[in-house]
C-alpha cells in the first residue's frame, strides 16, 4: 500500500499548480516519503471549464464524491473565501480526512474552531501556504524557534502592494498608475480591495502572531492601513531621506503585551527588508537568542504556493506513516493582553501642509513640544495655494503621543496631517 | 514524568549558550513540548575551569557518568573535531542516547556511519547547528522542500571570511589587516586556517548537498579556494564593476550531475547575497517550483547556534512523546555522478598582469578566441615594473574552457593569471 490518494476542492491557479507538482515531482516525493501521491478527485463549480484535466483526475461538483470515498485520505482546499470553505472543511474533518489549505482568510478568522475539530477527529490540518506563498515561514517558526522567545515578527507579506509600491518608487508613478499596470500584468486582481487596503496582510499577521506568540489577535484588535492613500510625493521624500516606503506588518511583544499593526512604513535602505521588491515577500523574525533572521521568497504564484501545499501534504504523509496525525500545526498557546498605545514606541515620518506664512511653523513646533516629542529630520517645500508641505522624521515617540499630536493638530484647524508612517531603521 | 534529563559533552562557547538557553527559556519549551528540560551532567576536560557552573550541573571528566546514567536520554555534543568526537557519539548511540551535535567537520566527513548507527539503535541524531549557526536551513530543506526539486543551493556560510571580506570592501583594507582586526574582535580564531582556506565552508556545503540533492560529496570531489590570496585591488575592482566579492559555496544540479565548489565570487550588488555583511550568513535555495528563496541570519555566536541545538532537542523531545525516534534527519538519498568541467558554465572575473607593450594584449585576445570565450567588460591599469594589470568579466564559459585558458596563458610565459572568480548576477 504505497499509494496515497488525495482529493481537492477548487482548481484555480494554486489548484492547477498542485496538480502539476503532484505529477511532475512524483519521484522526489516517493524518494522522501516512500509513497506515491495520486490526486483522484477534484471538486469544481463548472465541469465544462476543466475538461482539459478530465483524463487525469475525476472531476465532480458533488462534495460527497470526496467525503464518502474511503480511498481519499488527504484533501486540499483551495476554493478560498470563508464560506462555504469553513463548512466544507468541517465536513471533511468529520469524515476523518486530513486537510491542507491555503486559505488565509479562513484560518485567520475561524482557524481556532477548525483546529479543535481536527484534533478531536485525529486529523491533521495544515496551512503553510496561507502565509507568504512559497516561503516556509510557519513550519520554521513552529519547529526551529520552539526553544527561543520571539520578540518581533515583521514583514512584507502582500505581493500586490509590494509590486505597486516598488513601481511607484522606481518609476515615480502615482498609486493609480501603478495599480493599473499591476492589474494589466496580473499582479493585482480586478477588485484589489483586500490587498490594497491591507486586509490580506492583516490576516497573515494574525496567523504569524499565533505561531510567534501563541496568541490569537482579532482583526478588530489592531489598526490596518493600506496603500490606497499613499502619495507619490511621500514615496519620493522617503527616498530622499534614505528610506523605502513598504507596506509592513508588525507583531511585537511589548512588556508582555502584544502589538500588531499593518501600515505603510519607511524602511531604511540598509535594512534587509528594503531590498525586497516587486511581488516578493520577506518575513523577519527576531528571537531573544538567535537575533534577526530573514526569510525571503516569492509571496504568491501558482507553483511557489503549490510547493507550500505539497510540503504540508508530505508532512501529513510522514505523520500517517508514523501514525502521529492529529497534533496541531502550531502547539504554542498563551493568552497575552494587547499592548497599550503608551507602550508602543517608534519613530515616525509625518507629512503635513500648513499655510506658508509666519507663525504656522511655530504652531507645529509648539504642539510637538507640548506632547514631549521632537524632530530628527525636517524638510519644507513650497506647495499649492499658499500652502507649504512639511515632511518630518521624529525621534522615538509612543502611539499615545502620536494620537495626541493628531488631535492637537486637528484642533488648530490650519495644519493638515496627511500621514504618519512608522520608520524602521 | 514531564522532566527530560540531558547530558552534554563540552562546555565552550556553544555549550555555555545551550546551558543558558535551557535555563532561561524553560517556560517556552514547556509551553511547546509539555516537558521540562534539565541539563544534568556535563563532561569537560578541565573541572577547575568550569567551577562557576558546578552548582547547576554535575561536572565530570568521565564519559561513563553520562553513558551509564539511565536518566539521561538526550546528549548534546559540542566538543568539536572529528576524533574523539566520532568515538564518543558512537558510544552514546550504542548506549541508546539521542544525540544533538553542532559538529560540521564530523557530520560532513563521517556522518553516514553515525546516521546508520543512530537508525540501527532507534535513536535520533540531529545537527541543525552544523550549518549556518542560527539559520534553520537543514530542517527547512528537509521539511519544506520535500516535494520540490532543488536545482541549486548557494550561500555565504562562513562568518569569519565574510567579516574579513566586508571589512576589505568597506574600509579598503588588505587581507592581512582585516584578518588581524577580525582576530582582535573575536570574529577569527588565532589559527584561522580552516576558515580562511574555505574548509569550514566546504564541510557545510557537503551537508547542504546531502539535504538538497540526497547525495554525499567528498571533500576531494570538489575545489575549495579560500580568501587568503584575495588582493585588495580585486575587491576594489569588483566594486567598480558593480559587484561585491564574497566567499560563496555553490552546489548545483547540472544535467543530473552534481557540482560543488567553494571559492571567492563576484556577487552583483542587486543580488540578495550582496547585502549579507560581516559575520552574517545566508543560504539561497533555488527550487524548480518555488523559485529563489533566501534564508538569512547570524552564522555563528553562542546563542544563535545554541538556538539551533535547542530546536533539535525540542524535535527529539516531540519524537520521544510521539515514540517516533530513529528516523533520519534527512531522508532524501540518491546517487548522482559528479558533473564534468564541460557541463559547468558560469561567467568569470579574471585579473591578469602582462608586459605593458604592443602585442601582449593581442596575445590574450587570441587565446580567448582560441578557446571560444569572450569578454563582457575589460579594464586595463598601469602596474609596476612595466607591467599592466588587466581585469576582465567574461561571458559564460565552462570550467573546461577556464582550465584551458589557464594552461594556454601559462604556456605563453609572459601573462600571469592572478585569479578567476565566478560571477553571480
């Protein structure tokens, strides 16, 4: 019995990659596991659309063809979305199938229920492909940082926004122009909302937080800011200050509390994340013992993501051979409170406009002094309609100070704060 | 029975780091494994030297105190060197102790025997710390690339030489000056031979080859060139050409043959390896499906290396709980032939001196034409004693062509080839 049969739900980009890899890398998988993988049945919505693979797999629109097939032991879920994916995986686990999924939305929001269900049924539930596509970051955190205390995990975990920001920086384009090109080249979807508003990155940071700190953080527990309001002049000014503007997800341990945020940030050109361009992703893990390590690779794409799915499948197969299925992918669990805004300290890049007349700059410096914050670099440029544009890099300040600054500037009435981006040295 | 007792052989830099981590990270390890680790007995050569830890561990000079102690289930070997480390580990495995080692020399050269012995005794033998210190590269290749076909693994895997080359590039120092400073700062040993002649990197590439291609390559099967002959002017010229000179280990699949080499190489400033500076390490893995991924972090140091040892220990502990000990760390095994010099193709940087007189340059271009190779970039500088120094970047050529070039230039008598370094774009 050296053949293991699989089912799959969905046959889009990643699903096609999984099908191709199972066929093309069968020998390597056999060499490593001693088993031959056969993808037996694939559930799709539209049979007619997938006739090109009808000769190599059994296509069906009926989930029951997989649920009730005792030969199928492992099922790959690549249909995406939260519903009905959750209900489908629930049925699969109840039917004692091991499940491998690339579904970050589902794992980030409903993962806890499914993980419990998998354990209760003695099944594996693996989801390496849900974060950072081809980069094997979840298994690495779970296995290789098991004895270290991770203090921060941060990264560029969305390829679409990184492609857009790279083009804005390198070509001098506006956000709208860069988005349009990204859509034409297939790096952005026709409805890019989840990517450009940061939600996709937020889901990934939730999963990374679970693995790094053992703590479930909810979407409403932290701020998520996308890149759809990023101005070309701030991208330019970042470069002039010696930084690159990136959409960065941060999850950090602060005084035994947890802080998570997804937002544009200025990354020093000397920082390893600064060189991560276009659709690539990278995750930097800071361990108390190990220091800074960086994991870099393709963040999306059919084959890179399929490789993460296949690494999950081979792990499930090894567990089947060793009869050790049913252990959670991530075993680290502890309840941590959220860090307070007063605890979270960073440097910030601020862009403001103010009337180009005597006394206005003094108002700004007075407010900064009132909240006990100070400047590190400052540049003033002539703007339009008698306004000056001022770009600042601050010294370290707390999020509480930042919020107070925003309130006091609003109260002044004449100064507009366009953005406040974290600075990463 | 939630306590697991360990022994350790050696208490140098890494051993002290392991002792500290077991104590300081006990809670995290307990949270992940449900077990408390206790380092019970440490074998040292000189009891008097280690009295500072005599209160927390039992110190001994007698291996039998560990071998015959049924409470000790896992032993960490950090004594280093091939003999008597091999004999010690052999006795430990025969006594049914699981072994975790950081000993690259031993694993690279005698690993096969020990791996067989571990399996035969149902014991784990793990050695993540043997390659690239704190970077969890071996477990990542074994687990996360199990379904992909790796086609190349290359990297900066020796911190001492990378520190020296970084200082030569950034400070303009000679090799001798940079080595002296590295020794003063503790980045190079008083006898740096194994590091600067590339042997340490060669051992690591042998282990990376085993994991990436399933094939054992011996030290005498490939060329190892260190950095002790690197000239400051070639470091400078590399920069002028848009490259950084690094000691790079390469293991590559070429037409189903395997090619391994350790040698200085010119790395394009746009390549992710170019930004890996000082004592840091990085390994780039190219998978057929996943494309290029990079793993970056500290290559040495007490705590980073100790973290890799601890990640092995927690894996052994998990295996003990699941009763799955005795499976090889790396399960990929196949016999591949060595690639021939005609199959291995790269671009090269060449530095030559020749008499600064009419006709000499023509001799050089004639030889290049004879071997069917060509230049991409060329710079000539006035040298000493009527000699000109010529620095070239070639188009792609095979190692066979390179060897022929060397022979023909030697035959000419007037042209001296100082170095031929691989170019990595």
